[in-house]
């Protein structure tokens, strides 16, 4: 048996030879919809949403 399947990182180029998780990076998983299961690299994110876990924070969100 091999390890866990690699998950694709959202925003990687279609011709990227290694569009998967990289060691030393921090990711969050997208849940629901067409991008379900893909990862978003948040290693250098300036701020992180507080409150509800997994909720998207953006303009107009309360």
C-alpha cells in the first residue's frame, strides 16, 4: 500500500510538474462545490479569519 493520495493545490498552473502539497507550507482545504478537496496555500496569509471554523471571511461578512 502506498501513502495517502496527493491533493492538488488550488491556483497551481495546469502544466505545473508538481501541483501538490509541498513540505514546509501551510494549507487549508476547500470544502463543497467544484473545488472540494483542493488545498489553498495560506503560508503567507496576512490575516486569518476568526470565529466560525471553515467560514470564508470577506467584504460584507459578519
